[in-house]
């Protein structure tokens, strides 16, 4: 079965031998990359907005991704596509909670993609095993919302905010600046009482970066991996992939390009690959292992 395929990392990792990522009551081995399956319960996400807005369809989709080999399910109720507007926390809760309450019954950790402390608290109470925050817990009250819980946290880099982040992003050296930000946010989280073993990091592909800057982050990913925490890469269907295959008008990258970028990230030390197309990512990683021998 596809879900039985496990791929070893191609080079020594800065993480301790036999390291695990703790997510609430779950512990996932980091001896192979983890696949995070995306469950968007939004009407307007850039790739699959509206497809799984119904809680029943979202649950069926989540079950399918687990059958295909997903290790983590990541549910989001607010679109963070370029140009998107924020929604109120009560609307986000209305979208997320009914689906979350059903997903936590499945035998896999569930992450909630949110930047709102009110949503974090309710999600943790409902059984979420991870908080995936594009603002890296910078909102007032976000650190406190997760500091006393056993949930994992993913801290992401973003320049600006979703509504304006793609308006001419600028860096002197994108990799060095993203690394410095992630190191600072990791230190802040630990100082706030969040155990370091619960934290993973995300350079924020597509969040306030140009096409070239996105690829530079993956090209030099080893510099970010050296921070010593699991590194999450979310390149799936991003518009940068459409640009490099000759379709700059498209806002959605193809599945094939998504898989190619994920394999490249894996070869450079990515620990968690966030994906819409789970089976294809799992199979591509198996092929990468076979070629490596």
C-alpha cells in the first residue's frame, strides 16, 4: 500500500538520531519526511476554495488523504492567498470547529492553520494536536494561547500580511533574513514556555517573496535546516510553480511541478511537506529513495 512507504532522509540531519515530533498525544518519527495533507474549509482558497466547504466532504477528503499516506491533517478556515482579506474569529470558528471535531476522531494528528488566539484556544480544547500560524505567534495573546498546552506549533515567516504581501517584497538576502526571523521567533516561543521539542519552522514559500526568492529558499534550505528544528515546506500548487513552467497568468501551479519542488526540498533536508496531492507526493519520495539507492 502507498501509505506503508517510508523514505529515509538522503543526508545526515541536524536533528537528534531517532528524533520525534510531539503533537499532543501523538509522536511522529522524523527518520522519514512527514506529509501534511491540506484540508481547506474555505470558499476562497487559491487552489481548492469551496471544494471541501461542506463538513462531510471535508471529512471524506481527510480520510482519503490518510489512506494515501498523510501523516498530519492541516485544516484551515481562513484563506491566506495573496490579496485575501481577514475574516472575524467567530466566522473562522464556525467553519473550522464542526470539521475539527470529526477529524480528531481519526487516527492521526490534526493541525489547525490559524493566526487568531481565540481560534487557537477553541481548537486546542477541541483536540487539535498542532497550531500552524503564518504570523509565528505574533498576534497579541497567541503565545499565551498555546504555551500551557502540549500541542505542536509551526512558526512561519511572512513579510507583510496576506492582503499586501506580494506588493514588491524586498530583501537584501532572503535566506539570511528568513533564518534570522525564524531563530528569533523560536527563542521568543521558548521564552514564553513553549517546549522547543514542540516547535517546527516554515520559511513561508509564497508569503511575501518573489518567484526567485521562493526557489532560493529551497536551493539554500540547508542553511535553515541548520537551526535544528523540523522544517516544513509548503510549495504545493503555488503560483511560482506556474511561472517557471511558462504560465505566468495562472495563480495555481500544477501537481507535477508541486511534486518536483517537494522532492527538491526533501533532498535538502525538509522534514514536513505540506501537500494537496498526497498520493503523488508519497510515491515521488519513494522514487527519490530508489534512485538514490
